[in-house]
C-alpha cells in the first residue's frame, strides 16, 4: 500500500483519476437525536419582520433552506457556513503550530500591553488583509517591504510567493478588494458546511428571577459599579429600574429558542480541480505537483485537526456528538475510495511533501515574521480594546 504522501501525489498528478477528497459526517445534539441546538443568528429583514407579525410568530433569526438529502427534498437549517468553517480550521492549524505539532509560516502582529495577537491565520482577508497593509516590517510599510512586494507579485500564473509565506490564501481563498487596481482572485480549494435536517423551531421565555425580589427604583442607572442610591417605591424622585443594573425580576419575554433537529450533517470538499488550476511559474512539473500535494495535505490536516474528534463545539448551545464519518477520494464515475489515516499521519505527510517540494525548488517557509502596526492602526486597535472593555463593565 502506498503511503499517504504518495497517494496525495497520485491524486494531484497529471493522470489523476480522483475528483477530490470528500468529507461526509453525521452529528447529533449532545443528549441524542431530537435535541435542541443554537444555529447562528443573522439580522432580521423588514420582510421577515412583517411576515412574522402577519403570522403571529416570532421573527426567525436563523437561515432555513430546502436541500436534497439522500435524494429527497428536505427542509434544513444552517448550522455553520463555509466561511465560519474555514475560520475554525485556521484556528485549529494555529493551535497545532503554537502547540509544537507542526511548523507553519506566519505573519504575527503583537501588542503586548493591549493583549492583542493577530496572525496570518486570524486576518480576515489573509494575504490581502488591511491589518498587513497597515503594518510595517522593520519600519517599512508592509506593501513597500521586500516581503510585501513579493506577495503583491503573486499571480494566477505564479503563486509561489503565496505558497512560500501565505499558503492559507491558496487553501481557503483570498481576494484583494481594498487596494486600487485589479488583483487576482484565489478561489478556495477547501470548503465545509454544516446543516440540520428535519428541524422544528423552538421558543423560550427570556427572563430572570431575583432571589430577594428587589423592587423600587435607583437614582442612577448609568453605572452598575457606581454609587447608585436605592429609592423605595413611592419615592418622588426620578430614577430607573433596579433591573437595569442587575437587580430585581425581569418579566419573561418570548425569544427565539433554537431548533430541534433529527441530525446535523457536514459536507466538506478538497477540490483537486482547484489545485490543478494553481500555477507555479517556471518551476518544474515535478515541483509543481509536489507543491499541489503539499497544499492538499495542509487542507486535509486542518480538517482532521478540526473535525477528526468524537465531538464538536460550535457555539454556546451547539455541542455535537459525531455519529458517523467518511473521508474518501471521490473518483471519476462517482465511486469512493475511503481514506483511513490519523491526524498525526496527515501532519507527517504534510511535512514530508513540503520538504520534498522545497528540494525540488518550490519552498514553503516555517518561521514567524513579526509586523508592527502603523501609528494609525495601533491607535485604532487601542480604541477597540478600550471600547470592548467599557462594554463589558
């Protein structure tokens, strides 16, 4: 049997018979089938608001959509979208790097006094992000630095600068939409999403019971930690409610209460056709194949670090237990070849392929490059930190 590295090389080779690497998994809410989960919430449109009022129901902050599930039309609810899943994989890769499990190239912006650390695996727009644009390397604005200019030179026919320092842009996709000019778009080659099957909408009564049943009023409702004064009921003075600073009952109010689902499904994909589109300038065909296999291994490693566990926590109220999972090469004709491997084996394959690609002439770095925010960006970050602290008071 060939090694995982050899199988990935075969999968991205000129005579490939594989279409991609597919992930299919079934989860159930903790506690069993039919349990309640909290989907992501989205702003409610005026149309939905009016429709809910006409139907005498609460507005729905979730996304519901019909899908074909096992060949049949099924009503589903969005549990996690593609961009969110990509962010989870990026954070898993960062944790693996920080934990010493694998070496990966990083740009890193640190403001220690403010407790801020942002890396390549945090920047929303990856190599094209404004945090990089508005930073400096050794006192030189990023775009004018040697590394910055190398990244700006990446093109559809030569992605080697991104492969070297920002491979995540090639795996998860990136597009520079903020700088002037026309810049290449790099579509994602890895994608994943999750949805709930056969949902039933829930509701809850949001309220609070005060053990002392404090009533009356307060003379200052602006600062919970301030020297507010209690005003007994009947006092002729202007004041607010005790509930505004955390005391007293809060009457129950109807609120969205998540959904119950039969099960949650995940569908993921590593596109070998997408990898095939990547060009590596004048590098040899062997080096380009090794580089594509390295990116496939990076995407596979990120997926396994994130989803190769018996349970998954997405957000408060959305804790899931894995019921079943298949990882397989999907082949010409629709057949599947199951892929059995541990996360450690995938990480080892990534390192091996990366080193072989470097020996063939296409290098991926493994160090950290520190960047410093410009004066304007540092000021904006400090203001954001102060504002977040004030909101938490």
